[in-house]
């Protein structure tokens, strides 16, 4: 599925539904409780100057294999490390979701493409105008995987699917719950697209599209 932005600005009665459609959908498997932040494709490497002299002739570390979906990224960048990328993507995903819920877009602006930032901003404004406040708490990310990838002359893109457990609540100006349940854990599935310029020396990726899986 080609990911598209799922951000919409509607009348106040639909604000809550639309805000949560931005960040994922519940699967119905709810329980009661008893992604440097930007994803990087390169593993940390020491320079040759930092290596001891007796290690200069040691063979290079074996390149980690990649999944079939990420193979095109490895072909475009022989140093692409899928494991490192997914570790960074997990951190970025949690940070961005929490920042969006709190309305703190400034802290995540460097990690968002222009279209995503504009959509986030419109959604936050609509939420504020409705007098609502959102709260998201992560219980944990169960799964993250590259489900599709593409490479052209200028860009590398990785469609990444996340499955996470979250407690999500929206309250009105009086503190009353209008959506969600503070005592329920929702299983949320999202499919986000990250991109990086092929010729960039910056290994970090930027979020360019979001959607529910």
C-alpha cells in the first residue's frame, strides 16, 4: 500500500477521531494494565586512527544481512544497516508520537518533512480550538519492520511498520475523558515512511508520510 498522509481538519465534533487516525488504529486487542533520535542507517564505526596497530590487519566485520524488503536499500548503500535503522526508527516513532500528543512540534521539527509538519500543525491547532488535550503513554513497541522500500536518483525511502502498546486518552478543558481510557492499553499499528537523500553525508532519516497499518 502506498502510504499517504491521513491528516484531516474537520469540524470540532470529529477532531478526536481524526487526531487518532493520524497516529494509528486500535486493533481491538485491548488489555487493562496491572527512533540520535532520528533513525540512522549506519552502525557506529571507529575510524582507522582509533584502531590499535595490531588490529590493522584484522578482517573487516561481516556485513549484517538485510530482509528482502530492505534489499534495495542495501544495494543503493552498501553500508545500510537494517538493524541500526530499525533501532533508530523505534526511538523516533515514540518521540514523535509523544511530542505530537503534547503539541510540542518544535522539538521534532528537524525530523519531519514539510508536508508532515504542516499536517501535524493543523491537527494540533484543531485540537486546541476544540479545547481538548491528548495524553499518550507508551507501554512498549512490540514490533518494527521495513515492509517496503524504494530508491530513485535522489532519495532512499523506507516504509516502516510499527506495532506498539499505548495508553491514549483525550480530555476536554474540564479534564473529562472524551476519548480513550486511562485504564486500557491499546494495540496500535502504524505505517510510516522515512526518507534520506542518497548523496547526503547525514545518515539520519526524515519522516515524510504517516498512516495507519
